[in-house]
């Protein structure tokens, strides 16, 4: 493999073994199970485990309704 980049550029290459299970991706969340996904939503709504954007004056984003 060959890359050409401009001087001063940075590159990050991430790799590894594929996950054994399917990965769920929805809105801003990534999880292995629907239960993990719903726990992430709950934590987001309760302002837990996720940081706040300092200086942002608008309301916190609300995730769209989950379609089952």
C-alpha cells in the first residue's frame, strides 16, 4: 500500500479483527445489542456518561424516536 500526503499532514490508520457480532449504529450511538443501545439513549437523556459542549447556548439535541 502506498500513500501520498502533504507535508505536515497527519494520518490515523485503525484496524483489527472484525467483530464477531453485528454492530448496531443509530443516531450518535454504537452498540452490540438493542439493550446496550437503549441504555446509551437513557444515559444521553439523563446527561450521564456523555460530556456537555461548553459555551453552546442552544438546547441539547434530542434523539429521534427509536423505531422497533
